[in-house]
C-alpha cells in the first residue's frame, strides 16, 4: 500500500515532465481511432457513409452487427408528441407512431393508451354547450324535458358520444359538468322575465331566480322590473293634453320618462294637434267662430268632443261654430221666394255654408227681390200663374213654337236652365200624347 501510494505520487510529480514527449510521439503517429458510437453518430447525421463507419469501427473491435446496433441508437425519430400530430394528419402509420414510442424508451404497455391521444376530446365547455343545444344527450341535468317529436324542420342528429366520459377526459366529473351546463345555459333576459311576470306567466320568485341565474347582479332586479313596465308613448302623452286629460306640466313630466326635453315635448304637441279643413275654417268664421280661440269659451259637451278629435285649442271656437247643418240651396231658394228671408239674412246664410261673398250677395238680392215684388202686388203672382197656364196649353196644343214658349216662360222663370227644363218636360208630354216614345 505504501508502494502504490508512493508510485502514484511519483507519477503525478513526473507527468508534466513526460507530457511533451507523449505529445510529440502522438504527433508523429496520429493513428488513434474515435469511439465507435461517434462513428455511428456521424453516419446517422450523414457525415460518413455506412461502409466507412463499419471500417472505422472494426479498428476498435466492433463488427458490422454491433455497428448496426450503434447506428440504431444514434438515429432519432420525431418526439411522440410530434408523431401524434403526424398521425392525426395521416402522414404516418400506426406502426410508425408506435416506433416513436419505442425510440422514446416508453414501455410497450403504454403504447395503446398513448396512441389513443391521437383522437382529441371535446373540451368540457364544448360538451356543456352541446348538451344545452341538444347536440349531445342530456345526462339528466335538465329539470324539464321538452317534447320535440314531430315537426317539419329536420332535426340535427344527436351524437352518440358519452358527454360524461368526454368531460372526464379533461378532469371534469359528472357533478362539475352539471355545474358547467347550468352556468352556460342561461334564462331569458331581465326584460323578457319582467314581461312574463306582468302577464302572470311566472311568479316573483321565478323572476328573482332568473336574475340570479343570469349575468345581472341582484341589486338591479327591481330596476329591471320597473323599467320594463309598459308606459304610454310620448305621442300618446301629447295627445292626452290635446284631448283635455292633461295640462302642459303633466304632459312634459310624462314625456320626460322617455328622455324627451321640454322643447321636444312641446314640438310633439304642436305636430300632433290638427286644424279643421280650409272649408271648415271658412264656414266657422262666417258663422261667428273666433280665431285664435280657446277651449274655455266652448260649452260642454262640445268642448270635450272637439278636444277628443285632436283639434288644437286655437281652432276650438271655429269647430264649435260648425256644429249645425244648413238646408240645401234649393230649399233656401224656395224659402226666399216665399219671402221667409230678407236679403241680408239670405246672404249671411249663403256665407255660412261657404259661398263666396260676391255670389252670395247677388243671389240673395235676386231671390229676395222676386219675393218682394210678389208680396207687394198679389196680382203679379196671379198673372205669372196665368202666363204659365196659357203658355203650357198653347204649346201642348201646337199653336206656338218652342221659341215663343221659351220667351213667355222667361218672363216669369228667372233661370234659363229652368225654362229649358220645363220645355223639355212639355215635349215629353206632347210625344206621349202622339204615341212617340221619348228618346233614351
């Protein structure tokens, strides 16, 4: 033991002295070979060919069979993760995939399980959504089952994949999958829930649960309920003032619920209020209506009736003045000829029914003058009747011409149209007596 210790110490002491000589000797005879595994690596990387690699390995005592084994160890394959992607793209066979497992030094008992990873699994979220959308069967999570039998629209096929097992492949057990289904499947929105409550389709606890199961925090539940309560439109609020149910302040307050400013609310009131027709304005003014008027000057029930028809306040008295109908002009003419109206009365009546002032004046003067003449001298009326009777007798007897008959009638009948009509009637009588049919 002492000798070995002394020899080792002495060797270490003299090594620096002999190293230069060793280096000189190797330099003069540089024939040392590499480790055979390095030649296998060089061949695997394409640096030397197989014959060269085998020849160099022989110098270390490694034959062709051993060199083939070293070369197998030196060659690598894609990682088994890369190989799984290649298998998914159908670029390698199942045997080639298993070969990568072997090169990765994975025990053979795990190969089938690793090969199964080639087929990916739906995420647990996708499974939950597929259950909600009826793409996968419901494992019994839904509290209500809907009948979907029949119908005319083809149904999308339900997958035969087991949703629970699919989720379990990502570490989600059945209960966790159930929670995920409940989280993804949401109730109707707060607005729809509120309308369903107002229609007595659900009860308040159902509304509250819908809020809690949705994305709305519970402190907003009452606000959503109130904001979805139906109110009248801004236009309807404006009409309520037009029709006498609201005053201006109330209408502005109500339209403000829609975010409408007072100025816009007033403009809306102006737009919705209507005026009478031009003819109604003409007759209403002629009958004593005032413009601008006021509802306060119109008695009930006319006031309410006019308001309900959306007539603006300034036209109220004009509309009220039009409340009565007048007789037709032919009735008025007969009454005037009988002396019922003075010239001024008849003129105003004609104005009241919408005649132009000039025409009303002329017609009133004409007919009241006739009535006045007949009233002042009763013999005038008798003479007119006598002229009419004798002219008719002479014309029907054929003793006077149509022109002469027309001239005689024109003395007692002011209207030439009326004269022509009388002659036409007499002609009909003459034709009838002669057995001649009256022209169609």
